[in-house]
C-alpha cells in the first residue's frame, strides 16, 4: 500500500500558507543536508528550496512593512492600512 499523500506536496509551493511553506523548506533542507540523493533530485530540491526561501522572505518583508505602518501620533498608536505594491495606482 502506498504512503498517504503529503498535503504540502499536493499543492504548488506558491499556494501554500506561510507555515506550511516554511515546514516544506525545512524538509527540503533536511533532505539535502543528509545527502545520499541522486544529483538530479538534489538539484530539483535545491531549486524548490530557493523558490520557497524567496517567497517566504517576501512574505516576511510584507509583514514587517505592515507592522511599520503603526505610528505614534498624539501619544496613541494608530494602525493604518498597508498599501502594498498592488494597491499603488
């Protein structure tokens, strides 16, 4: 009988929630660190890891920008909506 499908592998990496993508990146790094993979599989995993890493870094940057939008005015913290690149006109 085959192993149950891994939900992280069932969806394209760009569709995974942040936590799932981070977990998948950890799996990729673990497999690469332990070696013993054929060259082509290692390269494919490395490429997937780079894509995941770039995506996660972008998401973290967006989160940091959203946090930075909190400003102190008149002694009170006010939250302003974050206007990302897609909101700019």
